[in-house]
C-alpha cells in the first residue's frame, strides 16, 4: 500500500502544519488494538470526563494546523464537526502500488467471471479482533448451502480461526497463511465475493484499503458491517456488492442465491466496482496529494483556501472543504 497505513502525525515546514488523520491505536489488556473515534477521543477511556478531556486536547491540537488530510471519506465528515475554523480538509485516497496494478491488469485481461457451482468466498489479510472473522465463520457454518470459503491471513486472531476450521471438520472452509502478491490477485479474481467483515467496535472512521484491489479486479464485495461507517457507505453508496449486518448473517446465503440467479445483477456489481476504482487510480491520487503539499508549501495559497467559500471536491461525493 503506497499510501501506507498507521498514523502519520504531522509534517512541519517552518510554522506550518499538515495533520494527516489515519489510525490511532490504544492497547487493551489483551494486547489488541482499537481505532480512534475522532469526535469521542481514543477508545479505552472508561470515564466520561477522561473522554471529554481527550476530545478537548485533540480538538485543540488539530485546530492549530493549517491543513488536514485523511484517506477516509467518513473522516472528512467527522472532522467537519470538530474544526473551529475554516481549516481545509483534504481527502487524499489510497492507491495501488505499480507492481500490484500491473498484476491486476494481467489477470483482468482474462475477462470477468460469472459465478458457477458453489459460491466462492475469499478473505485475505490481517486477522484481528476487529474483523470478527471467527464469529462470521461460525455463523456461516450453520447454513446448509454449498460454498467454498478460502481464508488467507495472519494476525492476533488467526490462530483461533485456524483451530476452529480444523476442529469443525467443515470442508467448506480452508485456512492458510498470507498470499504472495501474484497469488492474491489471482485469488481475488477467482472468487465470487471478497469478504470484508468489520465489527462495530473497529472505529467510526476506519476505511479498509483492502477494498481497492477488489474494485480494480471487479470482484464484488461482501461486507459484514452495521449500517454505519466507511465500509457500509463505500459499498452501499457505490453499489460494490452486498452489505449484511451481523444480526442477519444467517440470511446471507439466501440473498446471495438471489443475486447469482440474476447474472445481470451480478454483472452490474462488477461494473460498479471497476467504475469506483477510478477514484483510487494511482496517478489521480498522487496528483491530489501533490496538490495538497503544494498548497501547504505556499502560505498565500493556504490562506486563499481558508478564505474561499467555494467547496472543492475530489470527486462527486467527497469534499475537500
């Protein structure tokens, strides 16, 4: 991921600041992590006064900056509620590495696939508590439907998922380690659905960048998420696949069967994915980031942005306000 993960903090040039909002980690007693919710301060603050104090300090520090940057569309909306002045908020999306993009171009030349036979699910990536992957597998295993669920990953909760797959004896599930880049691209292309589960405790502004390769390849996304947050908004508003709340996982296979019986509907989801991928194209994303840095390096331009009442947009949905 060229645009990186983790918290970037701030970039300082003379007296000017760029604050880039990504993820804040707070460790629990079990060694897990949770994402920061900007409006409420870092999770884990057990008392309301500590949460208010953290929120106040956070707001004070952030509002000393001249420019704010984030990779999350939902974070843009949240930041708008906490800025006390007209600080520009720049949405600079993630992008693919060139090598990953080239791999996707090669596999895409084979054309898009239509689901045939058992439904093919793929989960690939970090397996931690915030994904709730074990809970999803346990719920899915109660279905009598025929499917193949390929799980490839590593992380703090990976071992528990592996043990469950082995002990369950359910041959519909297959677990192994992380894939190489080439294997990953081919696995996504071969899947009917790219699975992205996310617990509601994962943080209100967390944007899963693993969506982007699936969009470029044209594999619809199966998001297990409540009806809120960036995962829900990205998938539902752009028609990238299916969003299923955790409480309705037991109805999942019925919904998927209905989609698979209508090839035109599935093809529409594939087309929507590829169309939405344009917002995350490498050259376009880097140009936006470069433009933001140019503004930061020019005090006159930054002040002009602050004084301007015209709203600038990075696309037809997400503002650079």
